[in-house]
C-alpha cells in the first residue's frame, strides 16, 4: 500500500535557494526543490557528499563585479578570458582561429542533477568560444567571484571545430569570502579534433565550489582532461563525458588535494554510447589533516558500443590518520565485446622509501614532499606544454609545502 | 688514544617481542675499517638498521655514539647530517623520484645542516660526473627514477656514488657484495677503497669472506645471536671461511 510521502523539512540553504529561484522567475525549479530538497546521502550520486547536510547556507545572488582580484594563475603566453561574477567580460583581440562571443542562457545539456539544474536556472549568460585550426596560445578562462560573499553561476560553451586542436585552462578564484559558485563548461570536440582541458580550483578557504564539465566527443576526437582541486571548503567537480562518434579517445584525470577541514568530490560519468571508443581515467587523491576526499566514477557502455576499451583507476594517499579517502568506481556494461576495468587503491607513504630518503639526510617533510610529488607525476607528466606543466606543478608544490 | 668515530655500548634492540641485538659492544677508531661477519639471521642487518635509525626497532638498552654524540635520539636524517651513511643491502626503488633530483636534495639537505648554501647546478653536475666516472655510472643510469630498473650491480654502484657525494665520516656497508658478479664486485670495492681515509671509518657487514679480499679490513668481528663473540685481524675471516660459524656459536644457556 502506498503511503503518502512526508514533505521534506527544508533547511536554511534550501529556503534561500527556493527564494532565489522564485526571484529569478523559475517557479518550476523552486517548486521542485521545495518538494525534493537538496540531495542527501540516500541519493546514490551524492552518497558521499550529502548536500543537505554540507550546505549550511547560501549567500545572496551575486551582483556585478566592482572590484577585481588577481588571476589565480598567470601564463605568459595564454589568451585570457575573464568571467567575473558570472558575467563574461570584454577581452583583448582574439588570436587566429578563436571566435569569442556570449549567448543568453546556460550551456549544459539536461541532466537529472541538482547542480546542473541550479546552474541552468541562474547562469544568465554563457561565454561562447569557437576554436578553429591549430589554436596556438593556451586559452585561459579565468572565472572569479568578486566582492562580498555571493552565490554566483557561470557558464561557458566551447566548440572545437573538426580537425582542430586547442588547450584550454580554466581557473576559479576570487575575493576571500564564503562564496557559493556553480560553474559549467560544455565542450564539444569535433571530428578528429584534439583538445586538452584543464580546470583548477584555487578558490579561497571558505568557498563552496561546484563545477560541471560536460564533454561530447565526435568521431576520431581526442580529449585529455585534468581537473585539480586545490582550494575551497567544499568542492565538487562533475565530469560528464559522452562518446558520440567512433574512434574517439579520452584521457580523463583528476587530482584531489584535500587539506584539514575540506570536503572535495570528483564525480565522473563516462558514457561510451557508440562502438570503438576508448577511455582511460586516472584519479589521484591526497588527504591531509581531518579531511574528506571523494571519488565516484561511473563508466557506462551502451548496448551497441562494442569494442569499447575503458580503464579507470583511483589511487589515494593518506598523509594523516584522520584523512578519509572514499572511492566508488562503477561499471555499467550493456555490450558484450568490451574491455573494461577499474581499480582502486589507498595507502600511506611507503615507510621504507621514507627511511631511505631520510637516511640520506633529507628531512621528513621534504621526503614526504618528494614522495607525494612522485605519486602525482603520472597525472601531471602528460601535460606537454612546458609553461602549463610548470604552473600546475607549482599549484601542487604550493599545496605540499603550504598546508593550512 | 683518540675517541672512536663510532662507539656502540651494550646495545639491545627488539622488533615486536623478539630480541635481536643482545648486547653489542664495538668501537671503531678513525680511519679504520671493521668487518662484521655472521650467518644469515644473526642480527647483522638489524645492527645496520638500528644504527641508521629505522623505526621498526625498539632500543631497550645501551647507547651509540658517533664522534662522541649520542645517535639514538636522532631522526635518520639527523644521523646522516651527523656523518653516518648506510649503504643498503637492498636499495629502495622509488618510482616518481628522479635520481638526480634525489642526489641534489640529499646533498643540499646536508649542506643546509652544516649552515652552507645550496650547491650550484654546475658544481653539482661536475661532482656527480666525477664521482660517477670511476664507478662506471653513466648519464643514462642517472636519468632513471631512483633505483628503478637498476640491476643489482647498478644499485650497489649507486649506493657508493651517494657515499662519495655525501662524504660521511662513518660508512656502514650492509651486504654490499650480495647480488654482485665478480666484475661488479671489483668496481664497487674499488669505489669503497677510494673513499677510505684517515678521517673516515667504515663498518662492512657481510657473511662471505669474498668481499674482504677486495676490501681488506683492519679488524674482523664475528657476530652470532645478536652480539659480537670474537674479534681479530683479517685472518679471522679466513678462519671462518674454512671452518664455518659453528665454532663461534654461543654456548647453550
């Protein structure tokens, strides 16, 4: 017998979000949220990141940016595009092969996911980029939330034309306030195009950072991604990749650098929808202090997607007894002629290696740094551009020597 | 008589519930090379690990002085800075750490502890090249991650290279001959002999006399059941080789 469902008890964060949705004219989403509430751990895809519990409050919706912080990462050769408080800003003359514009509305496809729905409701404008030919400079999308604590949504839609190649770096930072930012990137990789897409969260200590990176790969496309969490109090990057054309390949990587008091989550959904596509997922998580690192990775192979080859790996490294590293790899395979695998390992620094390094005079702290750097090499080494590789290595090194 | 470089007094150590060192006494004066010989499982390697500061062991009694300074309260890196060097029986492979990066970090760590600045890259390269040449260590070996994919001989040569670069006053060589063919043994021995000096002492741990033909000791100690049971000159090693260790086993309690 069906029991009438009890209405959810709404908390302060949910009430604010509902009011903000109503104010933005999205009564449908407001209504939906007031019925469902934010996802709890009973929702599978939020099992380790119970938003209802973790999101204590939501700051007011963002206004225009009146002040400016510095870019979180500076690359001398990059073509930099700024999105401040969700609003794409005017940029310098675009280099050859780059068309910059903006469009109304958000960029993500429809997903049954609250962060996607909220981004779609609040992102009023998307930065739009078309990349054609061999795009030489690195394209940096510099997203910042400025001013007092604010709820900000930003969006970018990127098309990489057939047979083209480009490297895109996205950074997230801003003023030192407890912002809630919800960022979206939709990247369509054309036939035989080659794209490297890197996202680095360098938000300040109190920030709640959400990002959804959606990829669609056409025939023969090659994609390399690397997402780095090196900031915020609570962060979740969702990576949705869809193989829409045969012969496409993706290397999808993530680096979760989690310090005391932080809860940082990577949630991955790779969809091999057509035959003959390959992917390799490598996620590394390092936890320090009392912290929580989360990886959820799901690979779906459709019934027709024969000859799919997909391998997913999560490796965790605990630098303290109170660091928690959670991992949930999933394979959902409907085809019968595929090679799919996943692995998940977790451990501490190897005591024999520590002893060996220290026996040569290297201090405990430096030996630790050397070993962690070695552990992370696998995800940083494939970034071929020397300047970019150096900048990302510096992000890791800052984290390693900095601490909180 | 001057103070010994290394002095071990009544050293007892255990791992979990098992006592392995049962009262080791040993003094090595400056410039001397002593050999400790004993059968497998007699506690020789434990002695080397305890001296270098490996965490797994609990010291229950005794003391160890390096140049008059108490070693046992120090972290492994502090012992290295004080001048102790252990050439490992099984050097650890560390993927992800480049050999050159490691060598430079080790040299700089020790310079820092002496209050010196970092070594310049050209000086560092020159030092590695010079020390590597006599050990047949070429650039390709140095380009690999630390000890990864090194043959037995390469690993031991790399240990001696580190020893040469770090210039310790007390070297402990743990089973340096294990895993070496005769050619490699000669190269390694030559490297070790080149480092012998009036200011430097060495402790060579081995269970074969073979190594001591190449690295000739001033004093030989026989190690059995966690302590030194006999000491003598190099002829003691030959005696052991001929008769085995049985004569030196401790009396039943």
